[in-house]
C-alpha cells in the first residue's frame, strides 16, 4: 500500500485510521452480517450510528443545550439558500460580509431570494484580508449577519468573531469547522459541508439555535426546512447513511487525538511552518495579510508562473497530490486540514525547497 499526501481542498484527505476501520467493517458491520451501506436508516443499528455521531460532534464542539444538530444533504451551497429561506420569515434582508469567492456565492443566493446587504467587503483590496470589525456597517432591517469563516479558495480567515448586534450570527464554517475551538453559543447558525474536516462528501452539518427553527418563509420547501429536519431527526427522507457513518468515525478519531483543542495546536504548527517557508523564500509568495491567513488552506505562487506545470508534475511524482490552486485564481494551494499529518507538511516544505533550489 502506498498512501500519498493529498492536499486537495475537498473532498480532502481522511485519517488513515478511519479508512482502515471502515475497511474492517465494510462487508460485515460488527457481526451484523451486512454493511452499514445496506442497512435501513430506520433500523436500530443505524439509528445508534447516527446518534453516536451527533453525540460525539456535540462533545467535540461543546455544543450547548438549545441547539439542534442537523445532518442534511445538498452541500454548503444549498445552505446559501436555506439561510435566507429559514431566517427571513419575518421579512427583512441578511447582512453579509464579503471576504471572497464563497462569501460572494452566499450573498448572490440571498439576493436571488429577496435581498442582502453587504455589511463590509474587502473586494477592493483584492481580498487580501478579511473585513475588520470596525468596517462592518449593519443594516437596521437585516435579520442576521452571515460570514464565511474561512475562504477556501482565497486562503483568508477571520481572527475574531464578528459582532452581529442583536441579530443571529450565521457562519459558513465549511473549511474550518473542528479545526479550532469555537464558542457555539455566540452563533445562531453554523453550517459546513463535510468533505473537508468532517468526512466524505454528501453530508452537510447544520448547527442551529432552537429559537431560529420557526422563522422560515412560508414557501420554504420541506426538504430545506430546518424545522422539518429537526423534527425528523434529519431523516425526512433517506439520508446519506454511509457518509454519516464515516463522519462518525472521523469524530471518534478526533476525540482519540485529544479533541479540537489538541488538533488546533497541531494545525497552528503546520500552518506556521508552511507560511514561514513561503515567507523566507524569494521563490514563493502568499499575498494574504498576517492576521487573515488561513490555517487550513495555504495558497501560494511561484515567482515564475511558467514553472507551475513543472512544479505540479514533480510534486505529484513525489507523492504530493492536488497542489493546484483553484481554477479561478491559479497558482498553488495546499489544504492542510485536520487529517493532514505534520509529516505531510514537512514533506511539502522539503519538496518546495528542493524545487526552488533546482529552478531558482
Ligand atoms: N463554502 C465554502 C467555504 C467552501 O469551501 C465550499 C466548497 N469548497 C462551499 C461553501 C460549497 O460547498 P459544497 O460543494 O458542499 O456545496
């Protein structure tokens, strides 16, 4: 067996221990004589798998009483619609912070569904940093404040929790959830596509405060309704059972590694090593301002773009996969989520160093 280091932004690398456990249980789940994939989602075994996953996620994030955890489908992109549909029943618009590609997509969907107010934007700065607290101007008739904790493409993150005044704070945490500790009680809604720090693609986690379950616009489709998902244990229809099970295995893995505080420490170390290597070199660069640099996604450019394809080919040959930046921005990007071991980052730094010496 040869496992490469996978720097893909999502679907992303999964912990080897999780894949091995899944393999062990693949054909015959704990002596039941069938695979989790083949089980009824209404049966006792799957209900227990689902409940355990939720319990462990609640423990990992210290989710307080008064919040529901939903396991839904449609990806984080569907949440771009769910948020205005579920929160704007009383009218008004959403406040949106514009920090890059993903924030803009959420904003576009809100505009499409009735209105959005851009409360702050760093578009004019080329998204070189996240909006600062002092720049946020909330609209008085907005019903929530939405922001994107970590811009997966731009590599931009917030180093503070935006102040939402007396409306709920809503966060797209797709590429940073479980990567560092958060105070869930400060949020109204948190959502995240699973395929980065949670598990395989196909599942989206939504954490929603109870009092926000009944603010939906009347036309909200049942399948997009937080209330419906909450009342039906996220099983209004057939859920992606196997993805849910795998997410549960990732949560167990993370608990065994000491939980979010422990992994956050490792994440900070990995990111600090990689940014230092980029900053110290004349060959590579990252344009993001220090306070806004993502710990999860590290975009970087080669001084000479004509070497990009060579870099990628050599990296792949060295077992370092998916370092190509998003097609909209070019350059390189290393996604170094929870499941990327420190040795993976060290291997990348060694490779970058060698490449720069050969071509510098
Ligand atoms: N938000 C962020 C921050 C993302 O990184 C992504 C996916 N890369 C999305 C939303 C969209 O997620 P999905 O593909 O699950 O719809």
